C-alpha cells in the first residue's frame, strides 16, 4: 500500500482546485495575494502529476501479469473506476448548467461528454483529462495483453518514439502552432500527445522503484522530492516570464510537459522511495483524501460556478484583501471536506456496484 502516492493524489487535486479558485479570486476584483498568484502559475500542473501517477499505478499493479485474460480484467477495473466516479458529477452538471447557463448546456456535446469521447465543449470542462486517461487505459490494456518479460523494452521504445515524434511535431511540422492545432485530428491529439510521455514516464518509474536502494533510500527519496518540488515551483516562474502565464494552453503542450512533467516524475519517485524507506504521510488522512482526489477534481469547478451564481464572488470582493483570501482558502478546504464525504458515502458504494456489474474481482 503506497501511502505517499495517496497523499500525492490529494495534493495534485488540490493544486488544480487552487488554480481554478485563483481565477475566481481575480474576478472578485480584490487583491489576489501571493498564495493564489503562485497557484495561478503552477496549479494547473497538478494534472501533470496525475498523469505520471496514473502511469505508475498501471505499471505497478500489473507486474507479472500478461495475456488476454489479465488485460481484459485490467480494463474492466479501470472502466468501473472511472465511470462510477464520473457519472454522478455529470448528472450534477446537467442540473447546475440548467440553472446557471442554459446556453452552455445546449452547446455542450452531451452524448460524447457522458461516454468521455473527444468533443468540444465538454459538459464538465476538466473531464478532458479523463479522455486522456481512457486512452492510457486502452494502451496499457494492449501492453498487458502483448508483453510480459519484454514489457520494459516496449515502454522504453515507446518513450523514444514519442520523444522523436514530439520533437518532429513541435519544430518541423509546427503542428501545435496557432492555426495548425485547430486542424489536428482528434486521433492524433489524444494518441500522440506529449502527455503520453508523462504516462510512460510514470510507468518507467514503477520499474525503477522495484530496484532496492538499501540504506540510502531515505536520502535519495528526500533529494528526489525536494529537487522535483523546487523545479516544479520554478516552472511557475518560467510560465510567467516566458509564456505570459499561458503555458497550460494546447499550443504549448510540448513545453508544458518539459517544464512540469519532468519535475512531476522526480516528485513521484521521491514520494515512492520515501514510502519504501518507512517515511510516510499520515495513514488515515492520506487514504481518505487520496481516495477522494477524483471527487475533488470533478466537483470543484461545479461548486465554484454554483457559488458564483449565488453571489459568493461579489461578497468576497467586498472584503479586505486578507479576509477575501482567507475566505477563498476556507472554500478550498470545504471542497476537500465535501469530497471526502462524497467519496465515502457515494463514490465507494457506486464503485462496488460497478465492479459487481462488470464482474470485477
């Protein structure tokens, strides 16, 4: 049981919450403050941490298994997990936008949104990452079916091929330039995105972490975690000074993966190595909040939009800078608390029902 991975999942989800909350802080007209300014510069990259964790978990949980039966079981487990957590918030989003913004509800591609098929606009905007996750699951299903002892060789080969293709697309084809990206096919956008390197990198980290580091595990874990965190935060400075705060856009996905994907891999490796050496985050807190990370991620934009409709932003903007910032920070903690309750009483029971329906052990 990797306790630090659970804690890292929660931290990644909360980074995204802070990022979207910072936009509401700015819209209130009050002083943003240092915390939310930093969140605006780096918070979106919680998604990059999610992607490397996803690759790690898939590889970690499938060591030593291969063949059609194992791959089919793996895919059913992932389908049960992703849709049991997603569909309740899809229904909530239908109700919310019927109240808040009927035009958006009419414009959203509902059928594609509900099955997580590439489309724009999606009903829940942040669910674009789940489409990538679904592709990752399908890819790893094929990897489990086709490989066993040679799996690492395949993963390394895919990393090299994707790096070459990413360089070719970025600097020779200019596929991600404005005016070109808009005409990229959905198949290429999802199947050959630089984000795939984060997923594959996480899978490779899972293999590296199986190599024991006797008495120096805690030292190496600390060095990896600290250096990764420092590089991750410095990515915010790079974002602001070289990309005008817009590195999260699709046009700069190559640079985003370079600037935030590599630190995310170091953070992941450090967290796992520390876990292996016995230095772990609080057990119960990590299990609850890590388990609730999916609910945190899917619920927070809906909560922020609903509260904005109720006048929360107008009220917050009428306060002094520090009071407004404290109010929004309290809101993020409330989102965390709600998500834990949702996870325990709604998501987990639904997940069990889905697993029964799909005959997943």
